């Protein structure tokens, strides 16, 4: 599955109505991409406007989440947007 299709699949899963918390949805999305980088706009599109705060909370909870500036040339951000990935304990 190419990166675009995988991000769309993650997006569909994020917007699915259920009882998961925003933090749960973020962990599920980062787990689904299996260590690859996921642009923050994916969370914005999925109506998680405070995703960066939730990611900070997850880091405080012990999750090893890395971030860096989005460098995807197909994304036309108007401002600085971060990408995130969940790092496995064995990395």
C-alpha cells in the first residue's frame, strides 16, 4: 500500500465514530503506520485540533513519540507542521 493510501486509511479510522479518546485514536493511528512518519494534518483532517497537546500528554505518559518538521513535498502547508512517529521500544 502506498503512503497516500495508508494515510487515507488512517484518516478513515480516525473519523470513525466510537468511544475512543483522542489520545487512543492518536496512538492507534501511529501504531497503524508501523513506525513511519505521519503528518499532523492527518489529525487535523480527522477533527482532532488539539492533537499536539495530546501527543505531549502521551509523551509524558511514557510513549516514545518522535517529531520533526513535515518535509513531504506533496503537502502544501501554509505554516510549520510536524510529522510524528511512534518508536518501538526495541529501536
